[in-house]
C-alpha cells in the first residue's frame, strides 16, 4: 500500500484492495473514504464490496465518488464531515489525487494556500492548478 500522510489524522492512497482493508484496520485506521466512482472499476472493488470489507474490519465507511472535473460544494462538505470524526482516516481513489484535492478544498480559509499546496506536494500531488479555487473558497470563508 502507498499511504501518503496529509495530516496527523488523514492519509490518502491509490486504490485500496479488499484484502488490504483488514491490514489498515490493524494499523489503527478507523475510517475508510472511497472517492473512486464505481464506473471506473471492476465489481469486486466497487463501493458495495469495499463497504462490506470495511464493516467486517470494524471500520466506518464513506462512499463519496469524485468524478473528474465535478467538484461540488456538497462533495467538499461531505468529505469534510467524513474526515472530521473518528481518526485516523484513509481516503483513496485511483491515484490519491482526487482525495488530496478534496482535502485541500476543506482546508481553504483555514490554512495558508502555500501551506496546503506544499503539504500536497510533499505527498506527491501537484495541486497548483486549483490555486484559484483555493483562493476563491478562502475569500468566502473570510
């Protein structure tokens, strides 16, 4: 597994497989957030299969599909709620990038843009393309 830490209570990852979920639970993760739409994957790793293995491992599970280019206020809000409860949380999608984008958007107005982008970059994700969106959201929060 390729876990990348964004904050003390949140890591992101490329696709998690069903057989990896119990190891995540054993490592202490309490919540699994799936940002990968079912249309992108095979049935054996769709949201229903992942919900089942997460439940069996004693983890809370959230299916919040993020279709490329389709960021909504509701998705940002739902992601913020999913990562603000129990922790630590592991969120995944195809590469971890969409999870990182959602995390960054939840931080807009709470942390400096440069810090958000630097944290993402240290995890291997270049979010410079969303800088204008971060600024816009930060201005709304102010």
